C-alpha cells in the first residue's frame, strides 16, 4: 500500500541500536493530518488525498491566515482549518474518507521512504559553492580573480556567452527529494517519526514523507 504523511522537521539527534551502534536520525513531527478531500479516478481522473497539517484553532483566526479557496475547502469538508494543505498521490484511496486522520503510525520501523521538502537557502553564491567549479591557478598574473568562473565567451563568433552557463546566483530554496531513507523508529504517542540520515530544509520546515519509489 502506498502511504504518505505531512510533517515538520524538528531537528537531528542520535539513538543507539540494540547492538550499540550509533544511528544519526532526523526527528519529524508527522501528523495528525485530517483528510480534506478524496480524489478518485471517476471524479478527478487520478487518485489522491488532500491532507491538512498544523491546526489553526478557532475559525476567525483561520479565516485571517488562509486565502478564501483553502478556507472554503476546509469549511466544505467540515474539518478544522490547518496551516498547511497538501495533495499526495496514492494508488488506492478506498480506505479513506473525508474527516479521517492520517497519523504517524501509518509507517513502521524498517520502512523505506522518500522525503520531499524545500532545501536551505544560501543566498547569492559564486560558482565554486553553487556549481562545485575549480579555482583558478594561484600563480602570478592570475589574481585577484582566483574564485571567478574564468573565460567562457568566444572571440568574434558568436561574441557572447551562451545561455544556461553555470554562473553565480541564488543557491538553495528549491524542491528536493531524498530517496530510500529508512524509518528507524515511530513514536505514535508523540506523533514522531525518526528517519535515518538527513532530510531537506531548516528546522521547522514542512516535509512530505511517502513510500520509496525505489525500495
């Protein structure tokens, strides 16, 4: 069964396995996620669930925080409004109906998952940090341009720099998926999933956890 849940990255820590090995893990606060809409082949042409995450409290606060289309969806479903509303694609949605809650225990220790989120922002960076290019030679006559990209345009033809060259610019803040990570532990009481290794984003970043497509 394809499973998915929305969560919030809490941070990284380490736990000890039974054999004494140290395992670096990322703690994710996963769910509870109320089902706001169930999409089926008959009505929408594909199967998916719209899930909410992080309840906003009273209706007045929710109306101020959300735009009208999102607020209307929660109101139509009769579900408490949430800060986050995301759609996750599933092969089958037979067991779900509007108002159900997807909780952390949908996953279990040993499951292989893909985690999708927004990577950290690094601001405006040069070509060495952004594209892993080499420095120029540290010899006389080269400086002071040791970290610049160097020559990249032809002389008279075409007398310009081609498009799509790897240049300096904004680095980070893009959608990233880390595949084939392992769920080490699930704490259903605390809505926590411990995933081996690092996942995209800063502390507090919203991530989507789903079954690994390459498991």
